[in-house]
C-alpha cells in the first residue's frame, strides 16, 4: 500500500509537495524531522503539507474523472 501511495505522491508537479508528503506519510517522520530534512521551519512545513494535500486531492480527482470512475 505504501508503494502505491508513494507512486501517486510522486506524480505531483511540485517536488516540495512530493517531499513533504513522502516524509510524513510514507516514511512516517515527525514534523520536527520533516522540517529539518527540508530546511524549513516546522510551521512552514505544515503549511506546505496543507498545500500539497490540496494539490494531491485535485490530481487524484482529476485523474479519476478522466477515467470515468
């Protein structure tokens, strides 16, 4: 299941989004560690995660609608 999620995450256009979602949801890193790995503050990392989730959701639903699911 993690491989499938990682594949979908890696389809995002913004590498920062891929990184934050991978660190948090695939590698299960704590926020402090994600922020450190990305060289951002913890607050900015959480904001970036919110943007990434919106982008991820839009991409998934767009792909599903194109497949007529």
